[in-house]
C-alpha cells in the first residue's frame, strides 16, 4: 500500500510555529494550493496578519490559540480543529526556539526552555494528533528537526540536543505509525532566513529564504521519502562529516563555521598550587 499523502479534500493541515519563518511561509504555500490550514503560535497578532494575507488564496488560514508547552492546550487545539473545521489530515510540527548554549555560560534555563518547546512541545501535539488519526486509519505528520541534529555545532548544545532527539523520535515512530496508516516524515533544514537567524554572528553556509524552504517542504510532503532535507549541498555535507573521526570533525566544523576556540589558562600560575 502506498504511503498516505494528504490532499485538500482529505481535511485540515495544522502548522505550529506559524507566526514567522518556515511555518508562516509554508502556511501561505499550502493555502495557495487549496488547503485549509490551521495555524498556532505564541504571537497571536502575527497569526491574524497571516490569516488576512491569505484571504485571496484558493485555500484559507484560520487561527487557533494555544501553547505547545501545555499538553492540555494542545489536546483542546486538536479537538477544536476536528470539531470546528474537519478531520486532521496533515500536521507539521514546526514550533521551535534557538537559545545559544556555550560552555562559558551554561545555565539551566536555556536547556529547560529549549526542551520544553522543541521536544516536549512536539510530543504535546503528537499524542492527540496520532490518536485522532489512528481512529480514522490514516494521516500524515511532519516533524521539523534541523541539520543541527546530525552532530554537535558551536553554541548548539541545547538546540542541537533537542533536534537530535526529534530525529531519533521520528525514526523510531516510523516503524510503528506506518502500520497504523499514519505516515511520518522528518524535515531537516539547514539555515533559513528568519528573525532568529538574522541575529547570528557567524557564517551560515547554504542560507536560503523562508519561501524557498517552504517550497522544498511542500514538494517533500507529496513525495514518498521519509526525510525532507535541504539545501542538500549543505545538509548532506553535515551528514558525511559525522562519518569522520572526531578530531577531523571538530576541526572541519570550526573552519566551516568560522569558529575559533580560545585557549584559556585560568587557574594556572608559574608556581604549583596545593589543595586547601
């Protein structure tokens, strides 16, 4: 049996994190193809602007409030979509944040917030979505991870860890959900032009626009493949880099990303110190 591909006649598309970047561009792209798209994000006003922008498109966009870090909110959101707008055919779990985590300034908050949104936020949406799709015997889910999940990158100790977890989660669920008629896909983009990446102070190889990223995802959602990865000229290099011994991998990433390690001799002096 061929994998399920959600069409406009099958029901509603739900995109999380749709107020900017990839989520916003993808909502407009799918609405332009005739889909009925439900959007959620933290910035309500931005979602209303998105809804208005889509008013002339063949499909339509409607806004639902909800916080992905709240399992209860996401249960209510899925129930509202199903009750008010129709069956949930396609879910794109895109909500995420990037908070730098560097060794010289480690703190609990960065890790807790990153995992709350990027990992637990996906699970909070995934659980009710799968339950509703399973009852119908079909559905399609795309989990947006990142090429940063392939291997450790400078400043990404928290972000990369969450994205690596999503890659493993999607791979694991692929074994089970397919038997239930639910197709799961993994989206692993490289650098996308967004308000978040605009703050980056380092080189971003293969940087693409949110519109180009959305076009790549839209094509991938209709393809039979498990992974939607782009731009391949960048993401495939990262995959290959992980096959290198660690010594070579670390050196390569430092050069590619313009990262320079600063050696510190803190705690060292010209004479030996004894424990007190």
